[in-house]
């Protein structure tokens, strides 16, 4: 069972196609996927699409929604990035700040969600409070504060912080603060809603691409200067911040994130999003859980080639 992290996926060889839909389909087929969806948005227009209006599970690509929701609370003065976790969650909370939760650097570990998600399928209510209690009851965190360790618990705690700070449900708060400004819609997944803050959102790939373009595009509130928000430098020009990976390439800053959920003897799903340096966003979903970074490097390179200005054809496909 996993709910996947993602790295910045660039630099390995991969066969390229002039059509991004074909490039993605070839990749997905090689992973064993049968059911796929894709949307590509450039300059506000949907330029490539396949089953792009059907709601799909975002898995760990939900984390960006949570991070953006927390950012809005900071912008409104209801929180600060430097707020101690205990200031919101109580004295039993581990050491660390809101910013360190967002960047997976609070030292919280191990990830208790990995062994529990299979028991939380098909639940309506987020398990934020439950996971928060698990973290608070842990005698000692096994991570190192200030070191990067990807852990769903960080975003479960952020989900709980949203609930406490706003007095609203997590979904209502994030829908109003993140989805509505981008002009998109989404719901907590009927299958994975319990994973809400770390992996429970569902929306169409067209809306997901628009969401990422709105917030993380070159002129977006985050995308215009992503390093102004909390981020963790990971070396070689790579960083993690606000539920997305950033990498500086020759053409500019590229962003990506992946998600996967694989429940033993249960559902499997995956998602990947890529924002190119020119702001083009490709959002994808598929019915397998892909976990190997090399596979995403290959997909990112193939899509980058297919969507480059040199690639022929910008007609929309449905």
C-alpha cells in the first residue's frame, strides 16, 4: 500500500512522440494501465484531451490542494508559516512548524497511514483527527527535524490545522479557498475520502490541469515565485514546496508531482502532473500504481518533447 511521493523527473532517455496523448498512452500501456485520462492546458486553453471531463482520483496530487489551502490561511493572517504545530494542535504535538509540515521536514515518522489506508476505504469523513492523535501519542518521532522525509502524516496534520483554524470542514474550506478561485470543481473521493488532505481529492483532469495552471503557472500566485513560499532544497536545482516538486532546467523552472495508491487486494490508482517552463500543464490519471522514479523521468521527457514549441500540431483531441 502506498501513497506516493514524487521527485523532479527529468534527464533520462525516452522515446518521444509528436502527440502528447500518444506519448502518455504508450507509457501507460507499458505500466499495465487500461483506463486512462489526460488533459493538457496551455495559455488557459485545453489543447489536448482524452476522457478529460471524467472525475478521477488525484491520490497524492491532493497534497497541493492542502498546501494551497494552508497558504491562503497564511495570506489571511490566520496562520503564519513559522507557527509552531503545537500552537494549533496542542502541547502534545511534535516540535516543528507549519512550514516544516508543508515541506516534509518536521521530522515526523514513521508513516502510520501506510498500514491503515486499506481499512479506511469508502469512508466519507477525513481521518485527519485520527492521524493527528497517532502522531501526538507517539513517544518519539523517528525522523530528523530539518531533513526531508516524505510522510502522509504531515498533510494529515495540515488537514486538521485547516479544520481547526477555519471552523469549517476541510473540503469546504479548500473548495472555497483553492478550487473556486481557479474556477474548477472537485470532491473528496468516494473511495479515498478518508485520505483527504494527503490523497483524497477527485476531479477531472481538465479541471486539475486548470487548477495547477492557475496557481503554479508562470503568472500564478505561487508559480510566479515559488521559492518565496516554504520549500525544501534537495540539491542539483531541485526543491519540494506546496505539494509540488520544482526543478530548474535550461528552459526555466519545471514542476511535477505524482501520486499512487495501491491497496492490497483492493483498488489501485495513480496520477501525474507536469508543468513545463512555458506554463503548459499536463495532468494524467490511470488505473495502476506506478512507484519508480525512472518511469516518471521517461514520461516527463517524452511529454516535454511532444509539447515543445518545435512539436507539430496543437489541435484538441477528445
